[in-house]
C-alpha cells in the first residue's frame, strides 16, 4: 500500500527531498510510489537562488535587484515536472540559509558592515520574490502549488515576539512580513497557495502570537491561504493534546493547514522504541484525520521531513542517531509506516 493512495481522499502525502535523492534512481522510484507532494529540503532556499559571485563582483549593478541563478533549484523542479508530483516551494523569506551579505550595504561581507536601508531591502525583497516566482512559473508552469512565503518569523517562545536578530527584521522592521506577502501575492500565479510556516506552532504563546500578529493581519488583506505547522516533534516530550488545540485554532481561522516538516525524534532503535514511535505517529494521524472529517481543520497536506532515517537532519541536530521517520535506511517500512497506513483504514 502506498502512502499517497491510502490518504488520497483526505490530503496529499509528501516528503522532503535532498540533492542526493535526486541523484538516486531508487529514491526516485520510492518518491513516485509513495508521495503526492515534494519539498526541496534545502535546494530552493535563498542561498541557492542568490548568485553570490555575480552580486559581490558587481554590487552597484545589483544594488536593488539581486542576481539570481537557477542550477540548484532546477533539479527538483525537473523531477517534479517529469514525475507529475506537485512541489511545495520552501522558502522565500527566512533569516536562515540567506547569506548575511544580502542584507548589507553594497553586499558587503565585512562583519560590521551596515545593514542596507529599509527602502533598499524592500526593493531587494520585491525583486527576489518576483525573480524566483517568474522563473518557476515561466519555466515550470503549474509545478509549484504552494510557497512558504515567510518562515520562522517568531522567537522560540512566543512571549518574546518577533525574531529580532533576523536580517529581515533588522533591516526593514516587523512589517517585513506583510510586505513579503504583498509581493508574493502580486507575483504568484493564480491558484498558487501562500503559507506562513513555523516550528513549535503548538507552543501556547507562540500560537497566540502567530494568530494575532501574523495570520489575522494577513487574512484581513487576503494575503495568506494556509498555515504550515512544521511539526518537528520529540517522542519523549509529546503533547498531542496541545498539538490538537493548535491545529483547531489555526483551522478555525478558515485557512488550509499543512503539516510541512513532520518528524518525531526517537533515539531508541529497539523494537519497543520503534513501537512507541509507531503509536505516536498513529495518534497524530488520527488527530489530523479527525480534524479533517469534523471540519475543525482543513488539512491539505502532510509532509514527512526526510525519506529514510539515515538522511534525517535530526541526527546532526540532536547529536545522537535519530530513528524518527517512516522508513529505515534501506527504505524498509518501519512499524511507524504501518501505523500511518492503519490510521486511515
Ligand atoms: O552541503 C554542505 C556540505 O557541503 C558540507 O560539507 C556540510 C558540513 O556541515 O554541510 C552541508 O550543508 C548542510 C545542509 O543542511 C545540507 O545537508 C548544512 O551544514 C546544514 O546546516 C543544513 O541543515 C539544514 C537546515 O535546515 C539548515 O537550517 C537541514 O538539512 C534541513 O533539514 C533544515 O530544514 C529546516 C527547514 O528548512 C525549516 N524548518 C526547520 C528545518 C530543520 O532545521
């Protein structure tokens, strides 16, 4: 049974894909079998679109309109186009994986170089979004069905508010966010969905901050279509009740909900550990399915953050081997995979 087939009447099933997945026939066969959505794990982030060599060599020329190049993103778009698997665009405006020089006057790499002015950064933002969207929509029409327009604009804990050390916040101020959505709406093809995406979206303070300061103002201007709950969870620290409350709260705003980066960190590869992981996935998918069926949240996609355990970012991040995904190192289905399939039966 394939994941996409099992869930087709409820929501699409996705996975993140890496450069090496795009080089592997085995990975591509798995993608075609199981998934109805893909997200480039890294390769469509600003650092891959921004042409460092060109911008730094000619800062005056590109002062307002940064030079872009498209080699890295193409590999994902080509695969999506050939395979017919729709792609979630990740990500246009983010503090991370966007080079620091991009935010600086004259694209300077000096550590204490001043931020570019608000006007210049708004212009660079508009031209960046325009350039990326026009490239994708001209050369790959219909392939990218949604974009994470802004990612992770809020601090770890919501009571700290906006992530102030972001280059976007520093150079423009907190209204960088609404401007990003105005530009994205202006250049996105009709039907392309615009998302706000963040992690720990079930944290009480963070959830309230996102709803009041981000989603409601965006909704008032018709600028957002969906909320992305990344969902990097931890097996030994799960609060699925809180997760459900957050899901219902975002869903209650009338937005589409996508679970954009699901994984459940688990450091125990024993049968017991893998069964506990399976139970957690089962419970989570029951929550998502119930929400969809009850009309509490219009879940339209669930994306797993990685195709198999040994490719998960978590091992590096947590400094211990993580057995967090649905498939083992040889794509063998784990108990967690079976639990996800069983949840929908
Ligand atoms: O490609 C280089 C390689 O050449 C070099 O040898 C190696 C040495 O560290 O680094 C490689 O780059 C790494 C890159 O992933 C590709 O594997 C970076 O160091 C590493 O920082 C980067 O991590 C990515 C992370 O975003 C960066 O913030 C993860 O793969 C990716 O899974 C993760 O994804 C994010 C989402 O975009 C947003 N939400 C959170 C999520 C998890 O952090």
